[in-house]
């Protein structure tokens, strides 16, 4: 990382460029979709987190998909996923922590050939992951370019669809952020297809359903039209299973779950269901 630290926001876990002093505020947390704690802005570094004893603990989710949770949690605490493709592995929604033991554990799983994220809250230490595996590409939607807090030559911008690796397609859905995205993994779910949706599409408490929000922590909704657009952009892909970024999974019939959930959501926010309140 050089002589100057690459600061990490303690609240969201997103890493910034190397500077002698920490930034005044985190642009991601000061936005209405996230928050700065009442105790104020706080920063940390990888060196500090390593001294605190955090670790990455790989766990198989299904054949070809490995979760990389950090214990204890860092930042938002999303569950990073390593998708095993036929020509390399995609690291999805990188968390805010990395250490040598974690790199070696992932290397034993085949390493990382590309990095991407569902939206800026999930950028974590994406550049650290890229550099740990030889500067592999980091794919970020062009629509969210302004939220990249640590520029790097490895970052490659894409628009509506991008083949990150053979058999792994990034799909821009919009919603949470303009560039909010998902990964289509046709080999997932035993060949029936899986969608890794971050919290662009969040699995509900009743796992037969999903939901959509502009901000989960601040409980800001989206319009019915925006939610229908998300469902429409996922409609061309065949998938039976859907994973969010906090451990939620629609185990079967996920494509229909997204469609009927979008229709239910749109009905409620349009006022169509107001006779029930």
C-alpha cells in the first residue's frame, strides 16, 4: 500500500486512496442511502483491522460457490461470494478486509480472475483483492463511476451487460444505485441457473419473495416503475435460484419470485392496495 495508508471507512468498509490524513467524510456514508453514525465519522486501515484479529473464513454455499465472510464483521458486513467459472473465479461484493491468510485460502480455491460488486456500498477493499492476484480486472458500471473512492488501473467500466469471465455475466439493473447490478451464473443451482443479486434484489423473510429499496438502513422505497424495470432487466436470463449479499436465498423458482414480487411491490406503492390500510 505504500508509505501512506489507504483509509477504510469504519461504517461502510469501503477503502479510499492513499493519503497522509484520513478524508473529512466518507462520500458513501454521507449520502442519503447510507449514514454517518451519531458518534461521527471514523476511519481504520487494513493494518489496524489485522491487529484486531479479523479473519476470512471460507464456506461452501453450493458446488462452485464459496462464501468469504469476515469474522468479526467489518463495515456493513456483506457476505462476499467467490463464483467458480470455467475460466476463472469472480470475486463478488468484496468486503472491507483482506489479509495474507485470506489470500492463501482463496488461492487454494483457484484464486481470483476478476472482481466486481453490486453497488458502491459493496466496493470494500476491491483494489486490494485485485492487487493480491496480480492486478486482475475490477469491473464497475459506468453509471457509478463517481463513487469509486480508490482509482486504480485495474478498474474497467462497463455499461448494460458485461461478460466478466466466460460463463459469468454482469447485468445492470439499476435501482439502489444507477449502476446496481447482478451476476448471472447459468451453471449455478445444478445447471438450472443462479442470479447473485447483492441487495439490488433482497430476499425477504418469506424466502418465496424478494423486495427492493433505495435505502435499506434509512427505509427509503423506490417507485413501482423502477422496481418493474429491475425485474424486466433480469427477465431475459433463466435462473432458478437467487442469492442476496447477506445470506438470503430463494432456493427455487427465483425468476418467478422476482416477477411476482415486483408486481406486488408496484401494487402497494401505487395505492392500489390502500383499501387494506
